[in-house]
C-alpha cells in the first residue's frame, strides 16, 4: 500500500495527517475483509484536506465498493 499525496494538498503536517487517517481506515478495512489482496496506490486531491474523518471514510468505502465490482 502506497500513498501519493502531493504538495498541492497543503503543508507537510496536513499531508501526514491525511496519510495517517487513510492508513488507519485502510488497515481496518483490510482486517474486515473489505480490501482484496494486492498492491495499491492511493492518491488524494487537494479537497481531501478539508474533509472530516467521516467524509473520508465514506469516500473510501465508495472507492472500495468500486474495487470489488
């Protein structure tokens, strides 16, 4: 699992916070069987920095649902 979070998203503190949030959410999804095995590269757009954890979780669940389809 890798993350591509560019400088356009904000300062390093913001990028690292987002990376930690996504990593925790993906680990939870993986242990619950919601993430098929494989190699993944996750990116984030600048709008992701202003989203709440609930909104990020919703977006991530939608993405994982598309991966399963």
